[in-house]
C-alpha cells in the first residue's frame, strides 16, 4: 500500500468543512484510503466545487441508494478520486422522500452527465439544473415514474411494452443532415446509436442513444444473488475484461468486510489481469486495423493473440470468463508446471508484438489515418473524467495500478507512459507500449509468485452498512466497483462503472469537425467493449446428445467449410 | 402670337398651342428641304444704319428642326400643365388664380423660342433670346417662394452675363460690317472674328449652362416641372446651342482654335456634369446635370462640325431633337412622380413600377434613350457625333471616342441604377399610391415615348440636308 | 456491310462472355492471395462463382421503384462489357471502329456513373455518401487515365487504341509510356475499388456505399461488373503500355498477355492487402500528386522520349 | 422561289406585329400567351423556311435602308452559318414561348404585358442580329436584344436579386457593346463602311500596315462578343441574370441569346480575319479563355445549390468548351485546315447541342419551380415519383451536358477534345487544354448528378403534394430531350449542315470530319482516319449487352420485394436523413473554393475635395457676387446728390464708349 499523506487528509477535511458551511453531517474514514462525508444536500454542490477546484479531485461515479428500509430516505453518493494522493473521497447526501431533488453537478463536472441521468432514471432523484432532460438508461417504452433500482421494485417485474416509441433525439442543425451510425452498424459489435450530424462528410455535431442492452446486473446483485455468486455475474459484465470486474467486485467486498486476500492470490490476480490486458490490446489492435480496412493487421494480431488465450485456458480451464475469483481470494490455483510454458509463450508473443509494432509505426498510411484524428484535448479529458489509455494519450497520467494499488501492483509496479497529442495515433502508441509493459509485468510477477494459500478464510458474517470502493485498471481504463454491504448475505447496493462509461462521453467532442470516415476509428480507439467467444457446444435435437468439439475439431470444421464442403 | 390670357383659360392655352404646333409642322413640311426667307418689319430707328429689314422669318433645315423641337414639346408642355398645375398636385398644389400668369408666360416662352428659331439674323435672335430669359425668370420664380425667387434671379443674372457678351459680339459685328446677318461674321478679320466667336460662345455657354456657367441650371429646378421640362428639352438652353449651331452653319470657316476650345469645353462640361450625378438625391437635379452633359454633346458635335466634319455637325444638331424628346420624357415622368407622391427625392422613392406602369415604361425608355442605347433616339445622334469625330484626322477622333464611350457607360450605369431604384423593388410605404396620374399626363407620356423612338426618323432626313 | 456488322457484334458477345467467365476466376485468385498474406487458408478460388450463383437466386430487396432504378444493374454490367468490346484484349477490339481512346475513357467512367445513380436513387444516406465519394474518386482518377492514354495517342499520332498498341509494339519501350503505365496502374487500383482506395464502398464506415441497398441478383450484377472492370482495365494497361514482347504467334502472345494481366492483378491484390483505407481527401491529394507527376510523361513524350 | 432573306424579314415583321398584338391582350394572361405563341409559330415557320434556304448556300443580299452619310446600309443576308443559329433561335423561341404560356401563371403579381411582347421583340432582334451584314445595324439589333432581354431579366420587379442581376447584366453587356462601337468606328475611320465585307478587307489591310491597331480592334470585338457569350471574366453577368429571369427566358437566354456571342466570335475569327499567322495567336488566346471559362464555370457550378444558378454557371462552362473549339480551329486554320474543320465543327455543333440540353434543363428547373416554388436543392428531394416527365427529360439533358455517350453532348465534346488532342500533336499546349476539358466534363457530370440526386432522386417528404406540370410545359421539354437523344445517335444529321457552314464561312475545303456513314459513325481524318465514334453501333452493342446482363439478373428467378430503406435499425424522417445538395462532394469543392472570387460592388463615392473644386458656386460665383455687391456698395457712396458730378460721369462714359467704338471701327 502506498502511504497516504495525512496532511492531505487534513486538507480534504478542511476544504469539505469550509465549503459545506455547517452543513456537514458527518466525516468518517471507513478505510485508510477512503474519506466519507455526509453533507446536507443543499451544500453538496459547493463541496463538489471545492473538491474539484481546490484539490483537483477526479469524479468517478454517482451512486443513488434507496435507503428507505434502513433510514427512511434516499441518498446520493458522489465518488471522487484524488489520484496522486491515493485517496477516495465519498460525498454523501441524504435525500428525503418528500423532496426527491438534488443539485446537479454536471455544470462543474461535464463527466457527471450520464451518472446523474442514470440515478434519475434508476432511483428517481432529479438532478436540478441538469442540461439534458432526456432518458439515458431505461428503454424508451419504460413507463414513467417506475424506478427499477428502488428497493420496492421487484427484480423480475416486466412492464408492458409500448409500440411506436422512438428515442428522444436531437434534430440536426440547419443545413446539416443525419447519418445514423447504429443501432446496428458494422463496426459497433454492440448496439449503440450515434446520430451524426453532417455537412458533406464533416461532422458538425452528434447525439447518442446507447443502453439498448441494459441487463439489470446491479439489481440482480442486490436482490437475488449472494456475495459469492456475484463474481460470476460480475465476470459476465464484459466479454473481454471479465476477470477485471470480478476482481474489482471481490476487492470491494473484501475491503468492506475487512478481509485481506492472501499474497499468492493477489499475485495470481495480477498475472491474470495482465494477461487479460495483453489479449485485449491485441484484439483491439486488430479491430482498429479492421475499422480502417487493414485486414492484414486484424488477421495477424489475432493470430498472435491466440496463444495468450490458450495460456488462459491452461491456467483457468477457460479461454475467457475464467470463474477464478471469489471473495477473499481465488478458487483455482496457478499450476506451477505451466510457468515455463507461460514464459515461452510470452517470449513468442513479445517477439511478434514487437514485429507488429514496428510494422505499424512505420506505416505512413496508418499515420495518415490516425494522426490528428479524433483528438481529445488534455483539458477536456480531465473535464469529462476520461480514464485509461484515452486519458493517458491525452497527457493525463492516471493509472489505477499506481494511484490506488491493488493486487500485487505495489510489489510489481508498472511503468506507465503518456502521450501528449491525444489523437488516435497517440492512443495506438499508448496501447502498444502497455502491451509490452504487460508482458514484462507478467514475467516479473511469475518469477516472484509467493507460495501460500490462495484464499482467505472468512470466519464471520459480513456486517451490514460497510462501504467498499475498489478500482481496477482494465485495458480500457479504470473499472470502479462500489459495495455497500447489507444483511441476508448480499450487498445492499452494488454499483459498477465500466471504463467505457466516461470515455464514451468524450466521443462527441472528439469526432466533431472530423469526417464520417474518422468516426469509426475514433470510436474504435476508445476501445468500447467487444465480446468474443468461440467455444461451440452443439445439441442434437433429435437425440438430445450433447457434444463438445475440441479445438482441433472446430478448426477442421471451419477449414472444411471454407473449402466449400458442408459441415455434415 | 403673343397672347395675354384671362384667368382660368386653360383650354384656350391648349388650343392656341395646338394651333401653333400645327402651323409649325405645316411650315416645316411645306419648306421641307428648302430654304425660305421672308423679311419684314423694318425698324425705323435703325433705318439710317441698316438699309434693309431686320425682322423676319428665316427657315432652313436647321430652323425646321428647331421648330420641331420647340413647338411640339411646347404643346405637350401646355397639355401636361393642364393637369399638372391643379389643386391635386401633391408636391405644389396650384390654385386656379395663378393660371393666367402661368399660361401667359409659358405661351410667351414658346413664342419667343419660335422667334429664336426662325430668326434671320443676330438682332432678332438676340431680341427673342432676351425674351426667353425673361420668360424663364418669370417661370422659374413661379411659386414665388424664397428658393424659387432666388433661383430665378440666379438664372437671369448668369444668363445675362452671357447676354452681355452676346450684345458685345453683335455690336462689334454691326460696327464692323454694318450687318446683323449670320454670314456677316465671315467677313470679319481673323483676330476679331475669334473674339466675336468667343463672346458668342460665352453667351451660348451661359445660356446652355456649360462650364463654367452651369450652376444656374440645377437651381432652376425650383420651377414647376413642366417648365423645367420645357426649359431643358426645348427652350432656353437649346437656344444657347442653337446659337452655336447657327453660327457654325452660317457658311464660313471657324478658326480651328475656337473649335478646339469649344470641343474641349464640351468634354469638360460632360465630365463635370457626370461627376455631379453621383451626389444627387433630387431626381430633377440629376436630370438637370444630365441636360448639362447632353448640351455638351451638342456643342461637341457642333465643334466637330466646326473642325470640318459635316457628319459631326449633323450629329450635334440631331442630338438637339433626340435629346429634346428624351429629356422631356424624363422630366414629365419626374413631374408625374412628384404629382402623385409629393416628393422627388430619390431615396424616398422605391417600387413605383407597380402602381405607375406607364410612367415606369416612359421613364425607362427616356432614360435608355438619353444614355444612348440603340435603337433609341440619342444613340443615333451620339453615334453620328462620334463617327463625325472619327472623320477628323489626327488623334482627336479616337480621343473623343474614348472619352465619350467612358462617359456613356458610366452615365448609363448610374442612370439605370437610379431608374431601378425608383421604379423596381418592393414599394416603400410612402409611395404606395393608389391614384393614377391624370389622362392628359399619360397621353403626353405616350406621345413622348413615340417621340423617343421616332425622333431620329424625323430628324435624320432634315440633318442630311445640312452642310451641303 | 451487314455481314461485317454481324461479325463485329458476334465477336463482341464472345468477348463479353469470356470476360464474364474469367473475371470471377481472377477475383478468386486475388482473394486466395489475400488470405495467404493474412496467414489464412482462405476460400477456394472458385468462391466468387459460388457467391454470384448464390446471390442470383436470393431475394431481390428494393428500396426504390421505377424503371430506371430497375434497369441500372443491367446497364452497369452492360457498360463494362461494352468497354471490353472497345479495347484490345489480346486481339483487335471487336468494336474498335465504334470508339477511339476518348470514347473508351467515357465508357470506362460510365459504369461508375451508373453505380452513383443507383446510390442516389436508393435514398439511403450511406448510399448518397458513397456515391458522392465515388464521384470524387472518379474525378481524381479519370484525369490520370486520360493523361496516360493521351501520351500514347500523342506518340502514335492517332486516337485509335489499336493504332496506339501497334505503335507501341513497333517502337518498343519509352520513358513516357513507362511513366504513363505506372500512373495508369495506380489509377487502376482505385478504379477496381481496391484498398487503399475502396473509399466509396468502405464497409466499416458507410456499409458498402452506393450498393448498401442492393441485394440478391442486383448485387451480383454490380459485383460482377466490378470484377469484370478490373480485368478489362488490366488488359488495357497491359496492351497499351506493356505489349512487348510480341512473338508473332498469336496464341503465344495471347497467353503472354494473360499472364501479364494476372501479374498486374496480383500486384493490385498485394497493394490492397498491405494498406489501410485512406480518407477521401487524402486519396484525392494522392491522386492529384500522381496526376501532376504523370504530366511528366507528357513532357517526355513531347521531347520525344 | 422566294429568297431566304424575304422569309427572315417576314419573320421579323410577324414578331413585331405579334408584340403589338399581344400587348392588346395583355390583361388576359393565358390568351396573351397563346396569341404570342401563335405569332412565334408563324415567325418560326418563316425562319424555318429561311433556314432551309440558307443551309444550301448564302442567299442574296437585300438592302432595306440606307444611311449614305454614314456609309451604312441595312442589308440582310442568310448564309449557312447564320442559318444554323437562326434554327437555334427559332426553335428555342418557339419552345420557350409555348412553355411560358402556362409558366407565367407562376407570377401572380407581375403582368404578362411585361413579358410576352418584350419576348417577341427580343426574338425579333436576335433574328435580326443573325441576318444583318452591316455592322452598325448589327449593333442596333444586338443592343435591342440586350435591351429587351434586360426587361425580361428584371421581370420580377419587386425582387431585389433580379434588379441587381439586371443592372449588372445590362451594364456589363452595354460596356461590351460600346467596345464594339469603338471597334466599328475605328474600322470605319479607315474604310468608311460598316459592311461585313468592308470590315474583312479593312482588317486584313490593317493587319499588314498597322498591326497594333488591327489587334486592338480585334480585341475590342472579342471583348464584345465574349461578354455576351459569357466567357469569363467578362461573362460574370450570366450567373446572376439567368436564375432570376422567368424560366422560359432563362432557357432563351442560355439556349439562344448567349449563342449569338458565339456567332459573333465565329464571324470574327473565321470570316472577318483572313487566314494569317496572327490567327494562330488569337486561336491560342481563345482556347485559353475558353479553357479558363470551362474550368472555372463548371467547377463553380459544382458548388451551387440553386438549380438555376448551377445551370447558369454550367452555361459559362459549356460556352468555354465552344470557345476552346473555336480557339483550336482558329489556330489550325492557317496551317492544318482539316484539323480546323474538326474543331470548328465541334464548336458549332456544341453550340447547337448546348441549346438543346441547356434549354431543356432550364425548363426542367422551371417546372420544379412552378410546382414547388423552390430553387434550393437542399430543400428538394424525391420528385421523380411526382414529376416523371420532368425527371426523365432532365435526366437525359443532364447526361447530355455531362457528355455521357451516346447523348448529343458527347458527340460535340468528342469532336472538341479530339480536335484538341490532334492539334496538341502539333502544339502541345492544346494537349493540356484537352485534358482539362476532359476532366471538367466529369465535373459537369458531378454537378448535374447533384441536381438529379438531390432534386429528383431520393426520398420525398411524406407530406409533399405535387404533380406533373401541364402538358404545354411538358411538350417543350420532351421535344428538347428527344433532340438530345436524336442528335446524340445521329450527329451526322447536324454535322452535315455544320460542316457546310464551316466550309462556307472559312473557305476550307479539306474535310476533317467524315460524317457520311450511319453505322460506321464519324471518322476524323488527319491524313488518315485517326478517331472514330459510331453512336449507333455502340448503342446497339450496349443494348445487346445490357439485355444479356438483364437475362443473367433474372436467371436465378429471384423474387422482388419492396423494402424500406435501412437506417441501421432506427426509423427516420426522410427530411432528416436526406443528403443535401450542399453536402455533395464537399472535400472536392473545398479544394476549389476560391476559384470564382466574388465581391460586392459599392456605389462609387465621390471624393469630397474634387466635389468642392467642381462646385463653381462656392468658390467663384458667390464670392464674385459678394465682391460685386461690396463694390457696388462702395460705388453707391459716390451718389452724393450733386448733379454736376453725375454729369461728369456721363460725359466721361460717353467719351469712353465712343472711343471704343471708334477703335473697333478703325
């Protein structure tokens, strides 16, 4: 654990006290790196302003909680991170049921836009003064006045669907027309609707509708599943960085409950996290190539990526969605005999990655397509609270592994590199650099994995009302999990914020004044989540015989198909 | 011919003018192509000095042409005045008590112009010349307000400066040759002849409002519009150029220096007048400057004739009639506008074409004619002046060509701009006029439009007879 | 008269049939090559035939009506086949009497124009963007084609393509024609709709551009037209700019020409595979530079090189 | 057999009478139109007879009026060249009058008295220009044409844009006419005659004796004609004047009136100028001017979103093509007559073709305007479903103007470009010009695809309610479109006359264009046949191959189904997803942004010091009068009331006066 400067803690307290002007209800320190303040909602905005302006706090997420069964009111909690001071600051305001309004902070922090719209949709607390009155999260035909994250809303409730409801979207400015990108668009592997306003091919504005696929995971977490079931759900939040979410959740619960995972478990988590980063970045590189029509890059990087997937399968039994994490540590140990193979494969991957990097860096056409494209200014990156490679490519040196060290990163610290240009090319460079750095980290962690247990023993029930905040640096940026423990063996409130969430909010600024041709690659350079699963299980409907094909069989089948023969 | 009228005798004036016109046309027709002289009315007190009659009628093609300008336009002026000078006039309502005065002076004006046109010698010319000055003074000051009185005084003062020189010239001539004949000038010795010519030229310049004596004419716009029209198109100023035409055509060689001076001053006048176009906001003043320029054209033609090119002289003379009809059209249009809207300020007028289509048509035809757009009247005369100039050897011709073409284009552009400004575009609230101009005014305009097209057809055969 | 005409038309049909049959094969070879560079096994060489076969039987979905819209695919393929009849492909062109170099330039642009019309007619914003891009590509590429062919015409003192080829065969290589050939080749890449210039289709950006609303047999015809066009233009390149050596034995010459065409197409495929797609403004800038450089060919031709 | 000239005279008289008669019916909109149409019909029949006569060879001259003192005679003559242009004028006048009968309903505020009579006079002057052989009367007809067309351009009198355009049009063209006046007078100074033959002789003499003067005169003529023809930069009036005129007039302006500038240029460079080396220099100048014009005009057209303005700019561009052809022809005339005949035939044929397709386009734009009240392409879309005829004719005309084979625009462009390339083999500059012309022909296509794509194709708004224009407006469009196709497939029909005209006007006997075959098409002969174009054979082949392709398309027996447009899964209102015309080819347009500089003309401001200097009153007379006043004041002081002193004054005065008189007498 990095040391926390007590002077900073004092200063934070001073600022909060000064800004809240007597409205401070309480100030607690749930953990060494977490400061929690309860403030009257009237003073919340002023305090936020103080934190942002005087302490350069970075907004992470807002959590709206229905506390009626416990305290009889609602609460809004804004999470901030003081990155270089390694601190989390939690500002909580009670919101009485009679007056479900709270002052919006989007004017101070543009990056809080979606977060506020989200708690308006989900809990029903209205952010006063928010610039955008439209729906964010809920389906367009979701009935008004129904708030799914309230405690009295049953998780399996299905509102009746309504015909002919269209997203509330803005009309193009005079002289411009709309080019819809999505909801189903070749480079968007998930549904998302970018309504591009164009003059010719120049983007003069854009509007977004996403959350077509909202799955209600948080609701499931606090109403159906137990602490130990949630990691499997968390792992399925994302198809690529599943381990990151499960780790992040487990760490949050561990923190809330005061459990410390064993050192070996933390090392293995580190190894898995970095392996995930390696294959994710390779995948991304391929997709980026594909987006600009450079299929060769796609084919080659995915070929390089494949051994990494095999390694993961070797370690966990699965190419993806490993199912290894549990609260308190791991369910599955790293087999020591895989180490040599791991190192060998890593060397191979490193060699080929370097080859690809050299090819890419030398390709002038690539430069032409990415340099100066989709630039995210340093200033706006900070305002919109961008995270991960996009932030680092814009010169914002934040990395959860260093700022809020977790797993074994305090012992095997990564080197992070930043770029200043903020364009797509800078993001390429940042990711390629991270790719090689991750290989180094895996290698280092492997060499110093300590022996010992892989899971802490949990002796007693986790007490309710405890708070745990955890961040994990995913390949796309920092994932945040917040857990408020509850009774009956499940969290009272579980809040997840994936890294794409803030980064996507930065997109409109990045694409404006660009051309249509630049939009896909700009979007791609943010690396929004893409899933990929190749495992095939067939069920013969006549015999109900289940048959699992091996890798070799699958390969053979696909090759046969490619040659023009049939499968049967 | 000089008739004093009783009050309220509008129809009488019109009838008399019509009779005179008929007479003049008949006269022209009957003497077409021939010269006709009848002298009479000897002046007893001159008998000892001049042994033949000094008053009479002298008609040659030049005089016929002048008559065709002076009389028909006079008739139209009277006709126009009958409906213009009424209580309904929104610019200057005129009560019937002033009619007698008005028509008296107007008819006197016409008759004195006729006298000028048919004058057989300088003496009669001078007498009627002075009479026109008197009439113009009376008519310019017709409204009898401060401004018009001042303008009338200015006109009479400045033209009299010219008249003084005229008198001087006649005196010199008479003293040396004992004759008032036009041709007598030819018998003067060279030096003196130049002086006499210069004096005559000064007289003509003052009368025709040429540089440097042009400033009275714009101020004379205080006169009722028909008077301005007549003043500009046919009478008064035309007397000035007619004097020069007479002088030059009287059958003797003009000293080239004098001709060059005349041509130079004409060009100068043209450009000075042109330069004033751009600052005029009063429609009539703008037209006045255009008149100054066009009298310059006539003098230029005459000067070219003096330099030896008959064609140029013919062009200059033709320009008298072409310009007369075109300019009369323009002035009557301006009058109609003022009559209907009560203003003649260009910036206050817009979109009149919708409510006054006939006036608009007439104005555009007059305007395009005056600026020399073929096939309308002034093109022919200008073209003849130019081709006459081109007949001269040396660089004068091309020089004049360049200057004149430049002036033509600029004045054309500006005039068209003004015309569009007044008649086209969305009407301003001020000029939303439902009332049509009276019939007599419209009839006048239609006749003048025909004149704008037909003037060269009438004038061309006449001028062809000159200079042979 | 009629006999000569009938013969020309029959030859024209034969030409068309050959081009139609062979062009998917060439595309198949190019695809295989792509796969090899991708480290893939790739589809069989006959795959384009199967694609066409399947598309021809699929449902024909139309987003616009009208006779013109309905007839555009047929005219597109027809115009490409007409181009095939106008240019010498191993032998004299059957319709050589009907059009010279300038006509060929216009006919070569015709299929592109028809594709644009289809794009504009299908009322999709992607198609409109695609058509607009197609036009810009045509505007940047056609001058290069024109310069290259005009160099030939200048040297051979005739506008007839056959005459240019004959002149080339007789006079051997020259600097100007070599430059012209290279320029033509670069333009070919764009005319064939290959990377880095497949900007008009740009699947990832505008989902196939002008053809986004085309499906089934209509799509088949457009695809076929594209493949035929690249084959025909490759022939034009080889015949006009690199016709030597001529052995004098007709069959051998034809074979040699075919091999050269294949080499050209392989080169096109290699360039296609090792490049990302350029943006339209970048492509225009690129071709502007190419056009100005190819003016050098003209300069060399004028000084007799 | 009545001579062709008499027919033309009859035609002019009919038009003038028609103008007066239609003025009588001015209060009844439609009747006035039909009466005018009847007269135009009659005059067109006469003109047609004259054309038939004139095509065979020059008619005799007929003198109507003499101006001996100017050495000028109003003499008329029809020769093959004027016959071709007469045919254009008569055809376009006929069709646009017919079109205007219903079209003028569009203008509820403005009276047709301002339109039909003036239109008839305008046609009469155009006819006069073409048959006049005396330059003075040529100028008079010429300027009458400008005058009448000015009133037609400013027809919509309350529209500020049309006022500005009219003013600009008239001032610029009047300036050009004055240039011609100057040229004519300079020639007249030498020859004393305005007759065309005299001009020819004088010019050739002057070229030997005073080349500078001769070239100045040619330059002045060139300025005059080129301005009317719309060659940049003098043709700057054109893009303003065309859009604001009523569409029938726009068609006449673009189809016929600017062609007279071309007629003048052909006369000047092919007939007035004898074959001499100086012709080559002028050929290069013409070709450069033409290329500049076609480059700037067409690329600027590409940037327009107003249909009629786009077409106006494209007129500048197409005139550029004609001028380029003329330039190449003029260059080749002294040394390579066969090439010259190719280029000149191309130029004149293009003039004919341009009259067909550009008039058709303007009428099409007019039809859209008539029904939708809209010229802004950004606001239009999907009219194809509502106005099938207009769509069809506009499509044909668009493809023609873009030079897509086998429409007529291609035939003439082919001749011009082939002429350029062939001439380029002698003088390489023309190669480059030919290449530019080729490139620009694609840009033309691009601009008209904008029209097609944004106005007619695409999706219409669901609430749009419009329909096809009345039949009397369709017929002219269909006739013109049919001509586009006919002349495209059988350019021989026209080329025969054009060739005849070229031979007649230049005296070339060598044939560069062999247009005798129908199936074999056109052959260009430069020593040996070097270029070929057989529209019929090609069309037949295309038809066969397209049928073959269609057979392939149907071979699979695919079911056809109509589906909505795919917008990636969401639904959109057509208006929001329509790709507006201003968006087409934007990157390309940006590349050529500044090629047509435009600025506002300010009303000249007169410098104050000069004004003061010219105000004689201020510095001369007022002070003088004041001084006199003061002097008189001083003199009045001498009035002392003593009679002797007065007497003294009188005596002194009498002595002085007598002295002066004696001196004068002596």
